[in-house]
C-alpha cells in the first residue's frame, strides 16, 4: 500500500490490539497498517473511542496490563520491535520516540520545579553529563520550546505556568533525548485558540529544526490542515481513509470523512443546522458485521451490512475502505464541501458571501438600536471581581465589565483562559460574589443579598447553568432519572407531565436519548451523552436564561455538532436567552447573535457577531480571529508563509 519500507522510520503491519475486560474482549485496534516517513507529520483523526490513542501507545508499547498485541508487526528503522521486552523498550523511549500527552498537568510532577523535571529527562539518557552542561541543556530546551526568561522560570513549579506554558514544558521534556519520532496525543485540545496556534507553530518549527517525524493525534480538522503532511482517518479501530492532506481535504472518498468535514462550522455557512453524524460509534466488544460505519452511513449499500470493505487504491498516495469505490457500486455524488474562512478582512473566496443582510453599524450604534427596540433580560453594570493570591498579591479577574443580554438572543463571550469569562458567568449565576457593580435580572439586583433572598425561588428556576465538565457536574451516585427529576424535588414543583419519572423520560427524549438511559449512571455514558443529560436537567425547569460555560470544549467535532444543533433547537422552541462561553470562535460565530471579547478581565469589544468577525476593531480581537485554524491546507500554508515573511 506504501512505497518501499526503507523510506520509513516507523511501520505497523496488520496490527491488532485488544483489552480483556469483565464485559469481554474489546478489539480497540483492528488490522491497522500504517507507515511514518522521516521528517513528516502524520495526523490521525477520528471520534473518541476509535482507537487513535491506543494505536499510538501500542507503537511505544505503553499499554496497560489488561491489553495485548494480538497480531501484526511494529518495525522501527526496519527492525521488528514487536517482541521487545520492557527493558529494551525503555532504551528506545525518549531516544527513538517520545510522547506528548493531552493534559500537561497530569504529565508534570506538581512537587518538582520545571527545571528539575527537564533535568531528570536529560539524565535518564545521559547519566554522566556534567552539572554545567546539564544546566546549559535545560536552558537550551526551554528556549527551543519558546519559554522566555528560561534561567528564572526553570525554578518555577507547574502551577505557576499557564496551560500553554505547561504544554511547552512537557514538549521540552519529550525532546530531552533528541527523539527521531514525536507522538503528540491531542496536545492542543484544551488550549485557547491563540495558544493553540502558538503550540502548532512550535511543533512545525521543531520538526524543521530537529528533522523529527511526528504523529499528531487530534479530532480537530482545522489543526490537521495546519500541521499535517498526511492524514489517517480512524473509525471503530480501523483506518478507513489514508492520504495526503490535500487528498483528504479536497478529494475525500469515505462517507465518514465526509461526515467529519460537514460537522465543522466552516462547512455550514448559511445553514440553520450543522451536519451531525447520526448515532454513536459501535461498542468494540462485538464489532458489527460488515462495515462498522454502515448503520450511521446514509450512503450505505446492502453489501456494507454483510462484508467488510477492503482498502481501495485511489492514487499512489490515497486509499479508502468503502464499497462505494468498487466498480460495481452505483455512482454517488459526494456532498459539496465549500469551506468558509473566518479571517477578518479581505476574504472574498467562494462560500464567504454574507448569507443574511446585516447592517454595517458600529458597535455603539448597534447597542443603541438594540436598547431601543429590545427588552433587556440581564444587565451587567461595572462588574469587578478580584481574588487573593497568597497574602499580598491580588488578581483582578473581572475589571469594570458592562454588557446586556436581550430576551431571546444568544450572547457569546470569548477570550483566552484567565480572561475572566467563567468568573463573569459565576457572578451572573450568584456562584461568586462580585466586589462591586450590579447584575440586574428582570430589574432584580441579584448582587444584593436582601433582593436575592426575596426572589430566590424565581432566580433558581428561571436561571440555569451548564458546566464544561459534565462528569463532575453530575452526581456519580445518582441514576439519570434521579438527576433529571432532582430540580423538581428541590423546588417542590409538580412536573407538567404529571409524575417525576414521566417528566424525566420526556426531557431525556427531548435531548435525543431514549428511555433506556434512565436507569444508567453517569459513568456508563459517553461524554456527549453526559452533556445531553446535563442540558436536559438545565432546560427541564424551562429557564429564561441559560448560561453555558465551555459546554463543548472537550467533545469530538461530530458530538459538538449534535450539541450545538440541540442548543439551537431548544432556543427556538423555548425562546430562552443564552450566555454562551467558548474559546472555539467558529462555533460562536455559527450559534451567537452578538459577541463580547474579554482580555485580561476587561470587555474590549462587543457587537453583532458578523461585525466582530468581519470588521474587528480591537487588536486583540483581530489576533483571536487570525488564530482560528481553517480546515483548508492551502489557506493554512498561505498564512504560515505570510507569518514567516513578517
């Protein structure tokens, strides 16, 4: 399927990996063949549970005790390492290949300084290094990954660093042994758009400087377009499509790849809803017969339910496992995938025209017109909130912030981590008491204790919040039916459907889950299913204000599409107002009517969403928008070239 193996630094042939569980054998990776060239970036994409991370850990033989490689071979520089013992593999880790994990906070030791942790990684591979050389190497690595003032910052602990700086530190540790292969498992998923852009540029820069080969695991196709040379699309433990970045983005052939592309907001310009792949990936204890994607595939043929498709060759670089490529298959017209750009000005490509007539008013005029014609539900005036850091330091998280949320609108709040977005949301929901300012909900000043107590039941019923982490916001000891009926018990309200169980069943069906989930615990649900339960609980009381704090940040692109479509549907049905907090600006543009941009605790720009995205005024807003990954390799290369020329 590939060129001759001598050009490859790493190969996997017919690799199968299984986990032994109480429920049975989970076939996590099934007959995967993959190769990595010297100096290239190979991206592996797919939904959670498709086997991406397991495949990468299999290549480094970092599997848990209940996992085993059932069949296949792993070749490193032409040498079969499949049967290597742990002692042999330990010599290869760090020198042949290193891994960068998704969450740097769990990868770093909180009790050791960053410098000590980098030193430790260097000494493992060079135990006789002298002290002066060791300190010099630590500074070199920190500077290589873009940590300024390395001589001072080496003595800081992980909690002193931001998310982006922690990820740079993890990368420095991974590079300590000068590895030939770098495996990055979702390294930018939890990062803001500007920090994400910096880390992606850093990976590319290091790859050029050190000539490393990189396997980049992600579910963000915008990231893939920015960094990858080749792309492997995984589904249900198998690679279903493989090709160059241009092959995948401009000539995708597998229906699953089409579905992933269509789920992106960039491909949904002018549409009411995002395209969502129906259903969920199969459980791999008993993989379905035939093509595992058949039951979710609108283009499925009869043979898809009977026989697994082989990998068809499209070109020397492009392969796809779908019966649609068989010469006997009917001719299917693939969906039109026209990517819209999110760049601020001068972008006049096809698909980027305005889809609705919007007046080009200034932010001030827009706010004045809204104030005259629309009813205000929430008014935030001169909100300020500070937090003490130690005995002497005070951090001003929110600094004199004012904005309005009108009845029936979706108001977006964007900005980097630490900009104050979540603090504003917590103050609006009375989860955090501000230092000064006022928050009026229907003319009730919720910051005044007396007024809050007087209207407590109304405020608790009419305002609801959805948190980013559905795992920690749902009680793990309660079944779904009890979680959904709890608000009615707390407020002593008789549900519209008569009984609590009938109300729980109705709300669950409303968010797209059937009655079988009522008896399950949160731990038995996927991330998308847990978030649906959290949404069902929030809308059960039919609130007038719904606050969503990063509700889709940790979800796959297809699940994100399902949740955003659900938000839009519920907002139309109920007409509630919506405070939507996110760092995914493409989703904010798709969902919101107006948007506010926060930076260092201040609201630096606010206005109509299209005005903000097309004609940003503040330099920080421009920087945010220019950092959005675009799922178009040619455009990303053009942007990268412009950066290098600056």
